[in-house]
C-alpha cells in the first residue's frame, strides 16, 4: 500500500513538473507572439501614416467612411495613373 502511494505521488509530481514546463513554454511563446504582433502593429501604423502623406501630397481628399487601407491604396494608384 505504501509503495502504491509513493508511486502515485511520484506520478503526480512528474505530471505537475511536466505541466509547469509546458506552461513556461507557452508563456515564452506568448511573449514572442506579442512582440511579433506589436511589430506588425507598428508597421501598420507607419504604413497608414505614409498613405496619409501620399493623400496629402496628391491633394486627394480622404473619404470620411472607414474603408480598408488596401482599398485606399488601390484608389490612389488608380487616380495617379
């Protein structure tokens, strides 16, 4: 009976350590993904600012409604051609 309890305790400790290791790995992966997402967000903000400058330089009035950045960029390209 004692050896059975020791085996169960050993298995529980091993499972706990495995769980903590997985949790730590997921935490590191989450931090990495957050960094990537922030970099993408910063790049998007820079691109939006660049498109605004192009609009201003071309004298194009930006539409009031919200539309995608890609649609606006395509619209600029069409107007410039």
